[in-house]
């Protein structure tokens, strides 16, 4: 590539293109380095230099294209053209032409500058158009032009800032070489912007950017701005940016304009009220600041200072007070000169009142107070004359007067007056008062009292507007009715008789004559006259004449009913919806009456009080006609339906309506159905029919009807589709789903069903599961859903089982263990209750999360309980529901002190309700080291104490007392102090608990109940306190004599024994003795004994019946049998045997061991199995 460089001096913003015309021949090029700084800024990168060599008078030209690679090279162009040569420099974009050249070289020859086109080795340069003319005819060589350098000075010689249009200020500390300045503490300005102004150090430089900078006011009231100015040197490349940061101080307060306030708008009782009004006006005042900026007006706060007013607040109208005003200087302003922010101005009260009228004037005479009618409208002096009742005696009259607000009343003595006396002498008295307004205007009021010489009317009452109750035709008819029906009360000062005189006056009726029409109104005048017809004299304030408005009677055509009800017996009346009453007949269908209704009372009320209501009898209409308020009409109801008619006749006697009521009686409904959702058959059956037979006598079924008399029953069906398409199986313990439906038991229509009552459903029926009995010592009994064993042992003979386990997935209601020995009872599933009687179990285990209650009857031994779930240990007597089903359970008196359980290891929740456990090991271990003992005292208090320890848990105490149940005794410490309130004995116990929150384990033990007795000693009593006593009740029974009376008092803890002697006609009976539902037997001497009495008890003796003499006994004496009469079960035991009575649910109800003879007992309705020895019999108690 051919290269050509135009070598220039250091011009930072210059660049050019040269074009020459003429003949030239590129002969090559050489590269030379320019002197440092001489050519570095006049750059022609990627640009094109056109040199056209021009010859005199020749038009032929050659164009040389030279690409300049950089500004460091020189391109030599060999020019063969002689004579004058002309080239034109053109500035590239962003550059300017040089003003002159330093040197122009043609080869080694230096050309000299000339101002004209002189011949010789000269050149001419026109900076205006960039044309260079070279006048060297014989020289053909490279042309090298060196331009004069452009200035790079971009500094200022001074710098000022100008706020808005104000005078410019010097930038303090200015130096041309420093570009940034921070000016602080400049006075606040109201100008919006700031501009920098500077003088160029080099006049060829230029200011290329000078813009006004906004002045920003900060939230704290100061101001700030950042202004810049940019200077560009002659070379167009070198720049300097001068920045001035200005910070202005807060504007300075110079003056506060005192506020103005109009007079107060109302009277103020005190300065605080006035200040409140002023502050409520939101008055603002102007402030002036040093900058002259326009400031927001400031809120004024008002106060009152007695010192500034030389005394207290003046409340009177027309006065003025000085009020202190004060403003709070905004935080955005400065007040370094401490310009005052407060001051005082006078503010007027309301104008003084000019009113001086009296507002009340009354007098009191002989204990009676009367008003004097005022007439103050005209103002000026006034005289009031009061006429006193005839017969008024001389004496003091007390006068009370009040005046307009702010006015004053003075008496004749010039003293303030509100109440005073004047003496009535010879029937006359005078009082003079002066009334002065707040503005000072005065007037005189004179009150004169005179006693009248005429009898005066003192009261007339009881005259009001009237509505006539019957039609009239003339005004005289009205006067006759008024005289008969208006009976006013008229009193006077004498004994004369007074009455009313009535008159119709056209002038009182706007000139109209009397109007007799229905519902018309007329005005009648009245006045009080004596018997002679003379006008009466009124006492002051009493009207003895006036008018009333009389409304003629309006005849009604309303034959509608307002209400209609029916009542059954004494029950609440029920509304009957009447509906629309258009036309002369109205049909009403009454909702069905309750089942069994045979008679009702119809209650009817007409809308108009003058209408009549009558029963309509088609054979004799209008049989009954009564004046209607509410009419009671008896109606007989037929179950098949009843129609009843009544007629309402309007007051006009012509308009009437006939109401036809249709009654019906609802069918009887089934109101309640209760059927157990699950049921266990009480004995084994062979087929589906046998199961249905037992279901027919199911316990727990309750069906109620409205009459309570209609027999109902359950109809049972079995559907394979409800049982996995399987037919009924008599497999022990298998569960089937049976469907039941309530049906009528006998002939008759089926009953309807009340809302919310369901008459069909399904019950899960489990086949009878026989007890595990006999020697099973090598067998592990596992209770599963398929094998729901619920009895281990039947109590008749000992049973031995290796182990019993309830699997984890099974939850059962009850497991009974009776006269059985079990190697281990493993409860991996929950069971509501485990009932133990004569059971021996080395270990009982309850798994985690499982729940059970061990119910202990008599004769049990449990070596150890290991509990990880929730286990409750309970005596039979503490569970009434169990006691009711198991009548042979023994009381806790049969337990030894250390109970049936030897040891307990608890890591779950364990509760002992038997009060026999004192030590528990495990995560929530607990040991009771001492128990409370009974107290008896004549003192004012008694203290019970208990002590317990635990290694793993936190011990807590909760004392309880027994009323009709155990309740909190307000004690949570080891000891309980009981304050005496009255004499008597109360039982107490303590709940002792160990809680291990870390292991989520809890042990709860109870101490045995003790008594606290408070009593008052007498001289006859021994010094030692008495033991609590209880009453044993033993009711008489026909056919037997008891060795003890009907009531016997025994000491606490003692035993009670008695014998039974049967009468001759009853000596074949076998007595049954029960205490709290538990049977007890006589010893060898015939004594029945109840041990360790701790409460009042009642002994029941049954089974004593009169001997039979039919002769049948011989035939059936050797046959065991059971039968029922009503709710009594009778049992005949021919030889010594054990007797068991079992309910339909499988629960043991009664047990008689080793008995013979006849027995009876009361049972609830239901199905029972009676087992006498080896004989079983089904009975039903209805």
C-alpha cells in the first residue's frame, strides 16, 4: 500500500485532508518518526488524502490516493511536476484547520512564507480555506508541512458562583489547577438555582458547559447544590471540569407578626374555656426570615396568665382579657438572634347583655306554690296583680323571681333579690323589684296581691276530646251524650256545686253548621257554671272554659278476623293461619292436630270491636251471637276429620263473612327408636333363626310411640350382601350384620315416623363366645377379631391358662376372668375393662398407647403390673356400672391392707383407685411413706398430713373431701389444715401424683379415706373425742323377723350382724340378703355379717314368699326351674347348686354359691340366662 503522511505539530484537535492537482508520480515511501509531541494529535486514521497536482493552464490531473496509517509516519511523494503547486487542507470531522505553519519543507529545502504568490521557494497558506500554494518550480520532492501547535490550556483565571440573578460571588480559595470546591455556611437563599461564572485563562479556549444547578432544601431546613462548569482548550480535546459543592445554613428568623383574634363567640365561665375556643380556631400568624423567602404561617397556641391581666379572668360581657400567644419555631428555621416567639394581645368577650326581663315569678302561700303569668315582651316598668282565692287569710307570702341571664334583681332595700317575703295585711300586699341588665339598663316590676271576694274554681280536670260510640243526628244529641259521659273533676274554694255547660257554636267551627255524618268532627264549647247557671270565677291559672273536638261514630263494615287460634286442654294456644279474607266465604285448612286430639277450644277475635262472631249451624243459622273481644268456641274433633263454620257480622249488621275450618288429626308417630349398634348373643345358636330369636329379646332396645300404648317390635332380617356374600355361620365369636326394622306388634296400620327418627338400621351381631374353662395350662389364649374371647373361667370350677394375649389390632369392651389362674395377661390391645374375681396372675402387661381398667372383685392375686399405656386399678364398688351387672362383687372391705397387687412398674399413666398401692417403680416411681389418719377435735381446726417420695418424677398433692362425691378440698401441699365451720364429720383423702414430663409418665395414688370430726364437748362427755358413727337400715319384710331393729347406729370400722327367723307360713323361703347390690351369705350359726362399716348402709332382704299348698310341689320338687312374674325372677333349686343369672349382653347379674330352695329377685326388663347347676333356662322380663 502506498502511504503518505502529512507531518504536523502537536495539535490535539486538528486534522486535515490535502488535495493537489497536477501530474505526479508516486515513487515510493519511507517511514520516519516524528519528533516527540510534534505530530501526535493531528491524526488522519483511515482517512483519505487527495493530492491533485495542478499545472498552469493544464486541465489534465492525476489523483493520488494515500492512506495514512497513523500519525507517527511520514509519506514521501515524488512530484515530477514543476512550477506552482496548490494543495487544499480539509479538516476531518471533529478537527479544525491550523492557524499557521511552523515549517514547510520540499525535500531538504525550507520554503518561506509569503503573503503573495511570489516566485521562488516560498509558500502561501490561507487558514480560512486551508489552501496551501507552493512556489518551487524546479523542485520535485516530498512535501512536509509542520503546523503551529494549538493550545491545550483549559484552565480558568477566576471562578464565581451566582445565586439566581443575584451578584456573583468569588469561590473562596480558587486556584486554576484545582477543580473541586466545597463552600459551607452560605446564607439561606430564596433563589432556585446557582450558576458558576469563570474567566478563561486562554482566550482561545471555550466554556463548553455551564448550566444552572438546582438548589435543594433538605428536611432539616438547610440547602445544598452542586454546580459545574466545563472548559475545553483550543485543541478541542483537553478539558477541565470545575465543581463547586455549596451548603447553605437554615434560614434565620427575623420577625414574628403578632396574631389577631376576633372577640370570643360565647360567654366563657373561666379562662380555660376561653383558651380552648382560641386554640380551636386554628389561628395562624406570619413570620419573616432573613432570606426574604415566603414562609408558611405558623400555628398559634394560646394561654392565659393572671399576672399579665393583673388579676383573674374577667367573664362579664363587654370586658376584654390579655391572652398570651406563642408559636413553635419550625425545626427548618434558625433563631440564633433569639427573635421572640410569644406575646400578649387583648381579646374582647361577647358584648354585655341588654336583657332585663323576668323569666319566672312565683309565690308560695299556705304551702302551695303558684306561678304568676308573665308578660315581659314590651319591656319597661310592669305591674302584676295577683287575685288570691276567696278566704285567704293574712300572712306572709314568699315571692321567688328569676331574670334573664346576667341580669340582676334588687329589692326595695337595694340588696340582691331571688326570694323574699311580703306580708298580706287586710287582704292586700305589694312588692317592688328593680331589674338591671348587664349593660346597666334598669326597670321596675311591681307585684300586688289582693284577696278575691268571689268563690273560686281551683281545678278542672277530665275534659278531653271524645269519639262518640253511637250515631247522632243533631248537636243536641251530642250534648246529651257529653253530659252523660264527660264527668270532670271540679274543685273550688267554697261548697257550691259546679257543672259543665255544653254548647255548639258556629264560630268555633269556622262558621259551619253541625255535621252529623259518620266520622265527621265538630268542636263543642264548654264552661263551668254553678247550679244557677252563673259563670264560675277561676283561681289564678285555672281555665274554666274551653273547647273539645267531638268525632262522630263511624259505622264499620269490617267482618274480618284479627286472630284465630286453637287450644287443646290447658296447653298454650296455637295460631291458625287465616290467609286472605276476600269475599264472603273463607276456607281454612288447619294443620293436622296432634294424634289423639278429641276436642279443642277455638279462639276467635274480630278485627273490629263492634263486630260479632257466631257459630254457624246449617240447620239453625245464628244459633250463637256474642259481642266479640275473643270468643271461645268448643269444638269436638273426629279422628276422621271435622268441619266447623263460624260467621263474623260487621257492626253495620249487614256485612258478614263465613269461615269454614277443616280439622284433621295426625296419625300416631314413632317418636324414639334406640337399637344397639353391636350385640353379643348370650348363648350359642345353631342357625340364623336361633340368632333372630335371641335378637328379639335384645337388651337396650327402646321404641316409643305418641300414645305409649301401641305395641311395637323389631323385625330382623339377614342379607348375604351385607356379609361378604356369606350365609350365616354359627361359628363361635363370628360377627354378622343383621338388618332391623320397627314394625307394629299385632294387627293395625303401621305408624308414621317423627322427624329425625330412623326406623330401620343395621346391627353387628357377634355369636356367643364360650368361656375358656378347664385345664389349659399348656395353651396360650390369643384374643383376636376372629376369636373374640371375653371370658376366662366361668366361676364354677378352677381354670388354668398358660397365657392370655389381646392382640394389638383388637379393641374389646370387657374381659372377665373368674376363678382362673393365668401365667401372664398380655394386653397388646385396648380393653375397656378387665373384671377379675378369684384370679391369680403373676404378671399383667399393658402395651404403650393402650388403655384399660382392672376391676378387682374378691379373691384376686396379681404379683406384678407392668404398664406402658394408660391403666386404672379400681375396686368393683367404685364402678357402679360394673356393680350393676355383677351383683356378686364383694366390697373393698374384703381387701387386705396391701391389696391384691404386689408390685407395679409404670412407664405410662397408672392410677390406683383402690387406695391399696403405696409403692410404684419405673419412670414415674412413687412411694407414699406416711398416710393421713382420722381426727376428732373440739378445737377450731384439724390438720391431715401425707408424705411421699419419687426419684424420677415430681411429686404433687391434691386433697379431696367427700360430700355426695369427691371434690377438691383446696389443698395442694403435704398437709391440709381444715378450719371448723360447724360440728360434724367429713371424709378426706389425698391424691398423690408423680409426674415425669421427660418420659411422659404419670403415677396417681390415693390414700384411704379418713374422717375429720368437729364437736363441742359438754361436762357429761368424756375428755376423749368420740368415734364417727353410721346408720344401718334394715326394712321389715312380711313373713320374717330380724334380730336387729329397722335402724341401728354403729361406730366407724365396726361390724354389724343379724339373724333372720322365718314365720311358719314362710319357712320354705330361701332369703337373699344384699348390700349395695352385693349378696352376702349367712355363716354356720345363721348370722349375716357386714364388716368394717365406713358409711351409712341399707340391707335388702328378698326371696321370702308364702309357702304354696297346691300339692304340685311333690311333682316338681326335684326339678330345677326359673320363671318370671312382672319384674320378679323366681328360681327353684331342688338340691345344693351354684346359681348364675346372666344378662343378654353376657354380664353376670347374680351369683348364689351352694344354695338350695326358692329365691326371687328384681331385675330390669330384658333377656336373661339362668343357670342352675348344669341346667340353663331362658327367661324374659317384660
